C-alpha cells in the first residue's frame, strides 16, 4: 500500500517540506509517481525514523549520505560520531553532577566547595 506525501508526513510527524528536502538531497529514494503525485512505500516511514534519529544524534546531511553509501567510509564516520557522542555524554554527566551537587551544596560559590573540587579533579583524569 503506497502513501501520499501527506499521509507519510502525518504517519511520521515530519513536515512534507522536510520529506521533499531529504529527497532532493538524496537521503530518501525518489518515490514513484501516480498522476503526478508522490507515492511512498511503507519502508519510507522507517527510513524517515532513521533520518530523524541521525539528526538527533547530531549527524550532518553529508554524514547521513555517507552512512548510506560506501562501507569503509561509513565505518570511519560511525567511529568518529560514536566518539563524539561518548564525549557529549561525559560532558552531560559532568554537568548533571555539578547541578545535582549545587542543589545540595551550602557554599555560596560552588568552586570553593571541597567536595565539588574533588569531583572536578576526577573529571580531568577521565577525559
């Protein structure tokens, strides 16, 4: 069963303009047309979910295109992106620790707190 762009947009909660944009940039295969209207197979929805996940992970359009192509290039890009995401996760964890401690800390300036200073020292060794 093939869908119109409107149906696909509704199903995936992605604007039709984004779907057309991804098609123009080769990230979605060109759909068949019936009477001039785009008609998408059910797999198009799965690809859109994947494209959204890529965006949420911080992949650029060029990286997404690379992911869909050559295996050796894809592997290198994925390794680099995984390292980048892992660093962001560490940074977010540190920010979470800081904010959680700040909620409980009685010091006016958290940088003067010995507990916080000890925690900061562990961060520099873990990066």
